[in-house]
C-alpha cells in the first residue's frame, strides 16, 4: 500500500497528487488515513469506522458520504477542500441521557 500524507491547505485544487505526496484515498495507508478516520467518526453518525490507518472500501464509502453531505465533489479523495471541511469547527456534542431516566444499579451495601 502506498503511504498517504495530508494535503497542504494552501493548495486549492483537488488533484490526486501534490508534490511527491499522495492524498489519502482508497489504497493508501498511514497516520494521515488514521487521522481522517478519526475526523470522520467525529463528524458522521454511527456506526464508526475502525481506525486502522488503512483506506479501504468502508473508509472510501464514508468519505464519499461525507463529501456528498457537504456538497463537495464525492470522489473519495481527501484533498484540501475535504480536509478543511473535516477540520472546521468542533466535533458534534453528544448529549448525556436525562438523569431522571437513568437507572442506578444497586451497590450491594457499598
């Protein structure tokens, strides 16, 4: 597998290569892919991706879903525009369940 690296956000194109580095896309692997998988897990509804640093069919599908949901070109390539969108803003807040609905287990006298 070819190693992927993150795009330079100064590059406004969405080409597959920039310099000698390759954008995260299907068939690549490495820390850049694991970073993208973590960002996708923070930005997309469940089920989460397995963060293994391998850009396989499931990561490809999630990237394309994310791109389509943000009206980006759904090509499965994490170029500058997709990365900027993934990195923008805080992750969504997951609300805790209402305390009134929580069941507290018995402590057994402790």
